[in-house]
C-alpha cells in the first residue's frame, strides 16, 4: 500500500509591530487556499504559532480580489483576524508586511505601495541602517467620523460616551480617567447602539497624558485585547482632535500602548503612522485538515532572526 504524500511545506515568518504580532504567509502566486479554520489554528496561543492575525502576502495580479489594484501596487495584504474573519486594514500589520517584503528581498527599501481591502496604502521602509531596522511608516489616509451621536461603550460596570471613527475599519473611541477602568477586556465591551456597527467594532479606551500625548488599551474586533493597534492609535488621535474644532491641520502626536510607542503625524491629506516593526522568526509548516484536531499546524523548522 502506497503511503499518502506528505502535505507541502508552507514558508512562514513571525513578527510584530509594537508587540501587535502576526504570522506572515508568503503566497506570491496566489496558490494558498487559507480557510478560517487554518487561521484560527495558526493564531492559537497554545496549539498554533500564536498571533493576533495572519498576513498573507500575495501579488495583486495573482489574486482575484486584489487584481483591480494591480496598477497601483504589486503586493496585496490579505489580512485575517485571529477568529478567521477577513479584515480591511491593519496599521501595524501593513508596516510589518512591508518590513518582511524588504527583508526577504521582494521589494527595495524606501517607498512602497501595498494594496489592502481598504485601498492602496503607501509605506516607507528606511534605508538609514545596514539591516534596515529603523521604524516603518505608513500613510493611513483621512479618518472619517460618520456618527451617529450617542454611542456608548460599557466594560464591566462602567460606561462612557464614545466617538465612531472609521480608519478603513470601524472604531469606538472612549476617553477614560484611568485605563484600568476598562477591566481585564477578556470579553468584548458592549457598544450601543448596535446598528452603528453591524459588522463589529474595535474599541479604544484612551487617556490624555499631556498635549498631543495619549495612552490607550484596545479590544480588537475578531481578536481580543492586543498590545497595540495602529488604526486604533490613529482613531484615538482623530477623536481627540474632534473635541477641539480649532485643531491645526498639521501636528505630531504620541500614542503609548502596552506594547510600545506609536507616532502619528497629521497632514492636511491624512495621517501618517510610524512605529517599530520587526520580523523575529522564519520557518516552514504544514496546514493539516481541520479534522486532525487543534494541534493541526505543525512547525517543521523555525529559525530565529532577532
């Protein structure tokens, strides 16, 4: 009896942006069929590689979803949340993906256009150090504040008014006196009215530390509490600026998250997000069928890179 052939190996990389961590799956020719179950098992903190999400790197021309953007970008960020759902935009994820593409030799350092479900974003991977390890920046576009008024966030026994900010994905930003008041965030905060966010929402709890200096905690839609959130940091700045109609058209802001510090530069045409991004390991894995159980993702080889 002939044994069944072994599943093919899939290369992966693991990295983070301000400790918001991701598994990168390079798929330049669009051959990888990645199911929601695959994503859930890979992101599991005990039986998988552990991550806040998956970044599948595929050339736009090889992916039907991204093909319309092939004229503006070579690569597409197919972002999946840890619960297997597809995400439109991820500020830390796109910065990490750009770092990986440069480190792997797929792209040159400097300016780089990447396609996302929220449109094309322009990233800059610096060249000022021999190993290109400086912070990575991305133009995030203009925030939108679509309303409605009267949004409220509840965590534990506390409730706060919140602002709806759209950064290519939906956010509810609540200003609090103490970040500890948000509780342990093991369960998603309740956000009302429910019709404001028919597809779920990422929630930010924000304190003001000083002029143009914020700190936050985040419960990400489809993930849970994360150590940082790039779109969430931008949403927090947008909500802060909305409180003061005299805010200038330009300005630099600092946002501290549990995983690190992010910098937001406000331009007349949108926000620029800058922060750390590092690839920390690479290896190969097999994606086994879902019936193989929770330990379905087998790491064949892993090499630390940091």
